[in-house]
């Protein structure tokens, strides 16, 4: 019994030491998709964390798959590229213990065209949209809002898919494409939906879009961490940096047109903006 007690006590001490190390860590690896979310970290978050004594490395990705696996495996401490619907679905499907830390300013998904200047769409027009289910649903909701399709009564807007299109009002042809490739599709389609981060990374401007999604909290992007790290001191410091007046100023200067978070709107209101 004494031997067993010693083993238990030793394991408990190792666990506490490990937890203490996690709390005190000063080297952070932050993943993000190339473009605005990586730029937000570089311009606004990294400098604030460095003032607190952290060393911050930013790793950029060009897809929506690798960042969550890298986070779960410990190669990253946090990532910023996805909204809560995608995080929950991906984490469930891949059995990953990941959680939201907080929302971040978000570039909305938008409809672009290099061939047309208006929404006067012709029959048979090719309309590209993301091929992942959550972002495809967003595009379909926008298509309904502009009157190009009608979804079945009672369709869940978060889970809408092509099979939920009751009436193709404008007789458009929907072309699912991997999200990162959507900017390139503009040369071959009449219209293409492009996620905000990929649009900006490719040189497209939010002001050039024919339609911008009305992005609510559900589709605002977020910082994700491993669930076990959500209350770590360094995670709280990341959240504090995003919630700061300094980052609000960076957002207003460099990320005009982004949907601000609730905490940024509150800061702005307090400052009379």
C-alpha cells in the first residue's frame, strides 16, 4: 500500500508540475490561415504578447484541415481561421478536444465577379461556392437572400445544402470548389463566393464584392485552443490582447470592413465611436 501511495503521490506531483509549466510557458506558436487572420496576429496580437514577455511564432496555413490537427497534436498552442460551426463539426468528426477561446474580427464571405458588375444574373450562370458543408450553407443562405434560390421551408440555415434548394429561381449552376481555390475560379465562373480570408489574401477587396454576408456571431471567426488549455494564464493573455483598445485601433486601421466582435463594439461605444 505504501508503494502504491508513493506512486500516486509521484504522479500527482508530475501532473501539477506539468500544469504549472503550461501556465508559465512563454513561447507561443500561433497558427492561422495566410492573409488577414495571420496579419491580425502579426500586427496586433504578437506585439502585445511580446510586451508581456512572450516569444510568439506565427505559422501560416493554406487550408482548413491542418490547423486543427496541428493544434490537437501540440504543434500549435492556438489557431485563428474558423467559425464555431466549423470548429464543433471538425472536432466532433475527428474526436479532437478543442475549444473556442474568443471571437475575432471577421471578414465576411462575399460574392464576387470578374465578368459582371451587377446581380442581373442570366440563366445557366456558373456560381462557385465553398465545397465544405458549413461554408456552403452560408453561401446558400446568401443566394436565398438575393433571390436566386429558394430553400425548402424549415431548412436549418447552418446545415443547408444543395439538396435543400426547393426552387432554383434564376436557374443558376452551382459549382462546389475547395475554399482556397475560389479566388482563382473567378476567371472561369460568372460569380464566386469567396471566404473573407482567402479573398483578401488573393488581393480582392471587401468593397469590390457584389454582396457581403450579414455575419452574425455564429459565423464570426475565433481563436481555438486545446480544451485543457482554455484556462491557462497564457490563453488568458491571448484573450486580453484581442480585447484591448490597442487591438481595436489595429482593427480599425488595417481591417476596415471586418465585422467587429461584441467586445470591440462595446469598446468603440465607450469611446464614442
